[in-house]
């Protein structure tokens, strides 16, 4: 819930940034990342992605901790020339996520940024004591995604 001032609670807000260096051309990486419905094939922690229409779908995630998050993600920007994919999310997480894909050493530098507020009531109750665990859980999810994508790309 928003704080009484109408602003999101800092306690429930998370900002993440991950950089993945991948040994494939940016156009190839971008093409894989823009197909969200295929994420469960290479990203173990993305349990399901189901399209709702041509710009939105539902997604379920679970990393190491024993909870699952479900969101409706809606594409807000798809710009292959700039290498940007961006979505708005609502559900257990409210906010946005963005991929920025650029040339990098030996291939591609893919940057994932996310700014979300945790909305799932059971997890909001654990916001203070479990915050470090939630951050570790996210880091492990991102590590699994990077490894999965690198293996997927290596298959050619």
C-alpha cells in the first residue's frame, strides 16, 4: 500500500540493476530478449509466461526462497535501433523493468534495470527482516538468467 503521503513506501520499493556480458551479437541477444514467452525455456526462475494480447502477458517467477510472484507485464517500449525493451508491471510487483542491449567486450552488454514496489501482502509483512534475503533471492534469479541465456545462445 502507498504510504499515507501517497508515495510508495521505501520499505517495499526495490531498485535493481544487473549487467550481463554475453558472447553473441547485440541483435541476436535482443531477438531472444524480445520473445518473453520463451523465457521459461532458458531462464529457470521464470516459471511461466502467457500472452494476453500482442503487448501484454502474465508471468510467474520463483527463485530460491519459497514464494512465487505473479505479474501482468505490458510492453511500453520496443526499440530495436536503441536496443531497448521496457515493460510496466502490475500484480505482486508494481513498477517497470527495462533491458538495454549494446555492443560489449566480446559480444553484448545487456543491462537489466527494475524499479518495483512489492505488493504481495504476505511478503510486505516480512519487508524489514527479510529485505536482505529478498535482495539475495533476486541476485540468484539474475545469475540463473544470465547463465541460462549464455547457454541458450551457445546452442546457436
